């Protein structure tokens, strides 16, 4: 059977071709729009320089976080998390390690921050990586992940599974006075155990000397932390100052990605090289103590 062209429904064919052309044009436009959205974020990158340099006849580790904006528009609300581990395996999130919250990085500008002092709290002989979360000029939130991939940032709360104990241990760092998380955990543990041996002496030893009279017998502090948990890592608002967030205990462990509203107390710690057993000491719990209002730290030879 032969179908003659004269019998074809040219109107229907024309309508179908028009609809197909419309959908193709819409698809191409959507791809172009997606590309334009990514272009304003593609210029933001983060990395870590980790090397040893000769200082005074010996080798000293010098580790620096870099964040660069090679795009043609500013990016805003930049936060950085340092990670340790080999891809594609899990990377332990060590926190910002002193890299400050950056309100704006202008086009063509670069921010850098040394973190080798903060790394003394961790065993980090492997690869260090940086993850940057930021907002573009159109108020879209992005994340440049540890593997370098750029993705839209979703504000999610991820429950930590029981299989992550090893990762959590690496994230907490070494058991030493040079690790503010360990000092904070010891302090909180003592507050919560009124029967601990030498509890008062131990709490005073873990406190800054200037704050000891304000704590009293620590009973008020112990009552105030009853329903509080502890964040996974500290933030460093200034050299020698650490904040450890103490949110309301939800009964399970979570990692929070992105800004989240929850009730939080802050444990403020100060690094004290001038006390017996040099290291971090707890100064207060509640509101974060402004760095410029912390006690002056005497030089070691004073």
C-alpha cells in the first residue's frame, strides 16, 4: 500500500514540528540558564598548602588554607572546613581550624590563613583538603567539596551512623592539653560527675586562673550544662581563642550542613602557655567571650 503525500495531514505535522521545536528551545534555554548560574560560582576554589620550611636550622611545618575568587563577581558568607583523608574514602572533618568567617571575597582576590598551630591537635600525616561553602551574587548557596566538585548547597542534617566511630575519633584529635576539644570534653565530664575524685581541684586546673573565682564551686555551671551536648569541632575567632558549641542534646549524633537555628551555649577557651601544664583552659560557658575581652596572656619569660 502506498501513501500519497497529498493524503498526509500537513497541518498536524506542522503542529508537531512546532511543538518539538518549542521543547528543544526550552531545553537549550534551561541548560544555558544553568550554565550562567554556575559561572558566578565556578571561580571560587579552596585548597591547602602543606610543606616544611627551614626555620632556625630545623624544619618547621607550614600549613596554610587558601580561598580564591577568580570569577567576575563577589561571593559572600564564605566558610571553610579542613578535612583529612584520602579520596574516595571518608574524609574526617577537622573544622575551620582558625580560618575566619569571610563576609565577602571580591573578584580576583584571595584569602589565606595559617593553620599549623591548630593542626597540633591532630594526627595529620596524610592529605589535607579544604571544603568551602559560599553564596553567589544571586543569593544562591554553593559548596566546593573536598574533591573539588561544585554543587548547590542543601541545608540538611545528617545523622552519624554507628560505623563512623573511627571517623569521629580522627575528627576529635589527640588526647592532650593542646587540643581544645579534649579539654572541653574533660571539663564537661567533670561538671557532670559530682562524685569524681579531686573534682574541684581538677576543674580549677582546667580553668583560666582569672575565671576561677567566678566559677565558685562549679555547681551553677554543672546545672546549666545538664541538657547540653557538644559540637564535633571548635571554631577559632582569634589566635589563642576557641569556641566550642554546646547545643541542646537531641539524644543522637548529627552533622549539620548549613545555617541551622537551635539553642546553643558556647564554651570559651584560651590557650595559656603561662600556666602549669601549658595548654587550653576553659574561661566561661554561655555567651561567647569577645577575644578583645579575654585576659592578657603573659609572655613565657615574664
